[in-house]
């Protein structure tokens, strides 16, 4: 069993596909957001993350998802984008 079960999933989402064609799809965005939320559930975050942030626009959200997943795929598995997480959680809460 892997110590970082979501590291491979992040790599699957950012490699092997044309970046714009793949990342603009709603299916990719949903899978990427699921990956981010799953990874955060497995992290030990003391004090939690702020949720009162300004909502992100669709293009900024996709860019931040790509950036975060790329960092995770390259071994920076403790990186957290607080604005992105707040946006995902708040949109899914509705």
C-alpha cells in the first residue's frame, strides 16, 4: 500500500493528455476536484483551512487545479492551495 495513495491519481490527471483539450472538460475538472478533496482528507491539517475566500472564476480554478496536481505529481504532496480548496468546498456545499 502506498504512503501517498493520491500521488498517482494526480499524475494521471496531468500527464499523457493534451493540456487544454483535457483540462477544459467538466469530467476532468470534477475528477481533479475529487482528487484534491480526497488528498486533503488524508492530510493531517491542524486547525483546518479557511473557507471564507473569494470564489474563483472558471479559468482560474482550472489553472490552479492543474498547478496543484502537477506539484503533487512531482512529489510536492504537502502543498495546499487554500483559495482553491475554499472554492471547491463552498461550491459543493450548495
